[in-house]
C-alpha cells in the first residue's frame, strides 16, 4: 500500500509536463499506464486481455484529488489501527 501511495504522489506533475507514466507492482510485472492527453489522462492496464480492455479517462486534477482523498483515508485508517505509525516521520513525506 505504501509503495502505491509513494508511486502515485508525483504522478500528476509528470502528466502535466506531458510525460507518459507507468506504475508497477511489487508482486508482479503488470503495469498501469498513464497517458496525458490535452489536460486529461488516459489510464489503462497492460495486463488486460483484448476481450476485457480496461481504460478510463479523467482530468489530471481529478486524478490528483482522488489520490489525495485515497491517501488520507488509508493513512487515517492505518494510524488508527497502529497508533505508533502516526509518529513515523517518513509518513510526513506523503502529506507534502
């Protein structure tokens, strides 16, 4: 979960510069692809089959806002479950 949060943190900045991004997972080689298109981002996955193509399009700002909301929920729940985690200074990097 933390790997995903850190990977998503700077993604919007790259997309705003017109850079295509890939997000991988530690448990396999599958990738999620983020392709900027005129202020929007097309999100697709390389592991989808031709029969089940998975793709979404949203504003880059909407993606950033969704990441912030997701991050806040995840960190709140984890820190409630594990109170000592909230004192970890590394987590402050996710809230910049």
